[in-house]
C-alpha cells in the first residue's frame, strides 16, 4: 500500500471504530433509560470502572479485526454497493456475536437480547449510511477529475475492448484509460472510429512505463499462447510498483467462483462451484442443526406411529439404509423408513424394463415392491423424516441436491451433471418444489445446478417454505 493510500485507510479505520462506539453508547443509553428510567443527564454522569473500559477497548480491537477480515478496507472502487453492504452486514453480525461471548465471559449484565438487537441494527445502519455517503462523495470527486487512476490494457481482443468501454463510460469509478498495449495481429480491431488507441507494443512497454503515469495494468491476453508476454509484463509491473489486474475467467469457467488464498507465503487463486465462504456456510450448518433438532422433537410422535405401522404390517426392519453419493462423491448411509419389501433391491433387475423415467434413475408409478403402508409414507413424505439424523450427523443439509444411489450415479453419461455433487446433498431442493417425478432427468439436473449458481440463505428459506405445501399436496410423490 502506498503512503498516499495508507492515511485515508487509517482514518477510515478510526472513523469506523468511532461509529461503533457511538452505536454502543446510544444502545446503552436507550436500554438504561427504558429499564431504569434514568434521565439523559444522569446517564452521562455515570462512572465507568477501569476494568469495564478495558473490556470495551478490547471489544473495539476485536471489531477492528473483524472489519479487516471482512474486507472493509480493501479497494471498493470496482465493487458494487450491494457487495459493500453485504460485507458490512457480515461484519456487524460477527462482532455482535463476539459481544455475546464477551457478555458471557465477563458477566456483563448490559449484554441482553434487546441491547444486542438495538446495537446490531443501529451499527449496521450507521456504518451502511456512512459508507454509502463516502462512496457518493468519492464518485462526485472522481467525476470531476479527482482521485484518478490511470490504466493500460494488454490485448485488443473483444473482451479487452469491451472492458475498456465499461471503464471509460463509468467516470464515477475514477479510471482514465490510457490505451492498449499489443502487437499487430490478423484479427486486430479497427479502433479508428472510437477514442481508443494502441499506445505501445510489447517491446516498448518498459519505455512507456518509465515516462508515463500508470497506476494499473489490466491483462486480457490468452493465457496459453501469451504466457511469456504476461510473465514479462508481470515482472515489469512489479519493478514499477504498478497494480496488475487479471480477468479471472481466463479458462472460460462461467459458473465458477474465484477467490485468493495464501499458503506458506505463496499466493494462489482457487476456483469453486457453490458456496465456499466461511460465514454463509457456518450459518447454513448452524441453521441445519437447529432446525433438524427441533423438527425431530416435533415429529417424533409421527415417527413413532410410522415405526409401529411398518412393524405391524410387514416383516423386516423399520429403517432402510442405503449407500448414497454425497459431497464430492463421498459415500454415506442414508436413513429412510422402509416402504418396500425387505428384498426390494434384489428385485430391481427384474423390473428395470418397466422404468418410466429418462436418465439413469429408476422410477415406476405402481412399483410392486412397495408395501401398503409404504405408499402412504411415500405420498406424505414421512419416509424421509429419518434423514433429519443424516443432517445432524453432517452428511446432508436441509436444502441441497438429492443424494442419489450408487447405481444411479454410475449411469450418468455427462460430466456437467456431476457438478451437482460438489455441494452437500439435501432433503429438499428446487426439484422437490417444481414437480418432482413429473419433470425429466435433464430438467432435474438443471434445477440442481440453478440452485447451486443462485444459492443464498434466503433461497434456502424460500425452498423450505415451498416444500411444506408441496408435501401436503403430494406433488410428484411416488
């Protein structure tokens, strides 16, 4: 970080902590006034113990670390308002949880649920308004030619030209596009009609950097055929202290997410599908444990009646256990109430010719292996209830692509379909609330990938809300 950038960042850190302290003070004043009916003057005259002050300073330090980890002090110039607000929401939620721990460790009576609710809401609001105000002021200044960053783009392919158009039309971002760096090539675009120009070839780039103001270089070169050029430019940028940007989609992986990682001092770029961020994954797992545990208590009478019904109406075990394919092809034993005759899997080979669905899965409407009570358990989805134990164990989630038997997985013939196994399987997903057995196998796979690409905690809640009426209607159940 340059000295010119360090001062504003340090001031922003101090400003954020001041806002948090202000939110804490206002929240405390509101609680004291409500519970003790103390006047504002009396509240200001209250004395604070040295130990309490020390705890408060430690809490502010924790807040600073949380802000740092959540990325609130990285460059937000190219980030959207939504991304910044999500980062703020993450930070305020995490440090509010830290206040809960502090209250428990140091027996602070002030840390109550009403106080935490007010503090979380107020600090989120204040920080959000402050950051949006800073963003607005910065955009106005940049539009008027202040706080500018000068950029070169390596390459003149369509992606490079399109990026140049976007940067040039967004004056609020504060970028000034200097031009392209490229050698002549057969598909060289006609830049005469626009304001763009080629300012240097690759051999002259070092000379250009020596005599011009360049803050950033964006690389839009094909990775394989232009590795040598990219490597040389990276070395030059390092020597001149110039920021270098790579388009993450160098391999054309449209559905993959990219993130930076560090290991033993080395920097890496990792790609992943589905959610891999610690905070949302932790919340999802916590939600899975809490809801499945509560659900097991709530439905335990239903499960007891189902177990009695199975035992009285057909010979064999109450539960059915089968090996399924889970996260990244891990195998686990799924639990269900038994709805078929004990030797059902041995009879499948005889019934294969009657399969009524496309793809590798096996379904027939009037499966002769299903017991009389099994039909009711399947139609009502009661047979799925033991999978709440799989959720508690961690093999499954409440929401996610359905875990498939090994036999079905081995019938897959397209690798793009196997991406669904890169997230933890679930009890319900988009397939369950959009027709279940009434849709084709390919549509089913596309719905699973749609869920992965659009995943959010809010989407999980919506799917769970839609699952309940779908179960009562028995839509697509077999």
